[in-house]
């Protein structure tokens, strides 16, 4: 049973995550979008979306730090266990609260606004429920166990098991003694990855980051009043001389990002 949960399940979920993205790309490129509903409602979205996304970036950074960096590495550069614990619990609690508030606003918006409710698909509902479950379990581990409780050193167990998956040497015995909340959270994390390609979360891989480095778009602004209207085409045909080039009408190049 242990091997099934801590070895077979993670690999099965990673396989679905990979194959699911290939399938989605091949079959639903037009649906590969955020499915934004900003035009239908913007008041709650304006607050909820940045809170949710900033919180998520923080939580992802925290997971990368806690799960991918071995405790021996942070110790080798002089970071004591106490300092690490302080930073992870403080950062995790702050970014987790942002995520919770942002998610709550995004979910509330789907309930209170009729137009948003009508464009909410079954897959959206499953995604919001999965996110809420993951956030509740994660926050229970961070706040209840690690901030106010006795604390649990997941870097010696969960993190080692997690990295083992990617070295093809996962050790299920490392997970059997973990608190139930962390066990459920870890299982939920992999199930969440399996769900990912079938939801609007695929937009993460198409974030328009190139926008930050793309060349400026050149616009032309008028320096002088607009030229007099040109004669009608028939009259132009009858005249011998072509009109002046557009660039000589006193236009000035300006650059901007739009
Ligand atoms: C297999 C994948 C995952 C593992 C092994 C994992 C493990 C952990 C651990 C050990 C903590 C406690 C951190 C601490 O106390 O400092 C935590 C917290 C948390 N996790 Fe995960 N997690 C996984 C996936 C996810 C996913 C997919 C989400 C969200 C969709 C998520 C959301 C959270 C949140 C909100 C917290 C509380 C805030 C924080 O400490 O960062 N986790 N997770």
C-alpha cells in the first residue's frame, strides 16, 4: 500500500501531467487560455487576482526552497535550522494568507455575480475545489503544526522523498511517519498536477513574458495640423504630379509600449 501511494501514484500523476499537456495542445489550442472573465466583472477580480497570483508566486518559491534545496546545503552556507524555520514559517504564512484571501475573492466572485456564475464550467469548479483543499491542507501544516504547534521537520522526510522521485529512488518509508495533514497535502499535490493540463491552469505556460523584452512599437504623432483633405481619386488620376510623401507632412516618430 505504501509503495502504491508514495511511488506509483506520483509517477502516474507525472505521466498524466506530461501526456495531458501534449493531448491538450494537440486537441484544444484555441482553449489554451486563461478564459478571462474580466469584461464581465472587474471589481473583485482587480483585488483577488493580484493577491492570488502574488501569493502563489511566493508559495511556489517557498516550495522550491523547502523541497528542492537539501538541509545540508543551507547549513553549509551558515543558515541555522532556527533561521531557516523562522524564514519559512514567516514567508509561508504571509504568502499563504495572500493566497487564501485572493482565492476566497475569486471563488466568491463566481457565486455572487450571475454573469460569472453562468460562464463557470464544471472543470472550473473542480479546479477551485482542488485549490481550496490544497491551500487548507498546506496552511494547516504551516500554521497549525509549524507556527503554533510542536513543529515538523519536513526537510528530513517529505523533501527527501520528493527529490527521490526525480532521481528515481523514492523512499516510501520517509512518508509513513509524516503527520496526516502533510501526507494528504503531498498526495493532493500530485493529484493536483494530474488535473492541471485539463484546466485553465495551462495558461501558466503561455504567460506573455516576452512582452517584457520585445522591441518598442513605433507610433507616429502629429507635430503640425493635419494636411488638407486629398482630392477624390478621379481628380488625382487627372493631375500629372503625385502628392508629397506621407513622411513630409510634419509627422514625428514616437516610441511606446502598448
Ligand atoms: C507534491 C507536491 C507538494 C508537496 C510535497 C508540498 C509540501 C508542502 C509542505 C512541506 C508545506 C509546509 C511548509 C512549511 O511549513 O514551511 C506546504 C505548505 C503549503 N503548500 Fe504545499 N506541497 C505540494 C504541493 C502544493 C500545491 C500543488 C499547492 C497549491 C495548489 C500547495 C499549497 C501550499 C500552501 C498554500 C502551503 C502553506 C503556505 C506555505 O507554507 O507555503 N502545495 N506544502
